[in-house]
């Protein structure tokens, strides 16, 4: 049970971190916006890949061990945190 809670907490944190880089990616792609002085596009994409990499590796290892409950919790909470973060931004 404790391992499920740890998996859930890490997935939520990963989803929120991915949301942060998704938000930074929006003005980075828009070339007409000269006011934004954030990280470059390549750095933002690299940070997104590095955020997802531990989840991909953990999913692969858990799939090999046939621990499908952990994979479902990890994927569902990651996506839920990401989506709810966007909904929160749209509707303050």
C-alpha cells in the first residue's frame, strides 16, 4: 500500500513538472513573441524528455515484472495531474 502511495505521489509530481515545461513550450514556439526571454526550444524539449524518461524506464521494468497495477496508477495520475493543471490555468 505504501508503494502505491509513493508511486502516485511521484506520478503527480512528474505530471506537474511536465505541465510546467508544456507551459514554457507554448511561448517558445511562437516566433512572433519577442517579449519572452525564457529557455530555448531545444532546452525545453530536452527537459521534457528528461522528465518522462524515469517514467518510461519504470514502466518498462514494471511491465517485465507484470506489475500492471503500478503502471496504471503511474500513467493515470501523471495524465490527470497534467490535465487538471491545464484546466486550473484556463479557469482560475
